[in-house]
C-alpha cells in the first residue's frame, strides 16, 4: 500500500518521469478512492490536478479534518483508459471542474 503525505507531489508518489506535451498518449487525473478519471489536456496538467486533489486533507462538507468514515482520495496522472472520443467529450467538463473559483467564467 502506498502512503501519501499531504503536500507531496503525485509525481514523487508514483515515481513517474515528466512526459513532454508531444506524448502520443491521452492523459487523465485518476482519483483513486472514488475511482474517477478526469480527462486532462496533457501530462503536466494531469499532474497539477492530482496535486490539487492530494492537497485536500479536510472534509469539504464540514470543514473539519478527515474522520474514519470519509473517503480519502489519492490522485495520480494516468493514461486515459477509454476512447479518444470520450476523452474529447470529458475534457471541457474536467477543465471547468478544476478551474479555480476566481478563474471560472460565467456562461
């Protein structure tokens, strides 16, 4: 079992070397725990989103530290496990979902 300390980069945890934007792979942020995948435009973005999720160490509903029954999320960049078409479909939702509140644009 892998132990992840808050504030530690997902790259350090998974030991994955940086991959250039020219990579032929489609990337995602894989949130283990709920086992969600979020399409990312490139490896570096998937890594940044993973680090954002891994930095959360409190219950977002109550603002309190995690208790024994909260779902802990460990995220890491991963290759997109589905079709290229589904990656293209999920990408706008992922980008909007990971935008910081001050960066979100009203529709």
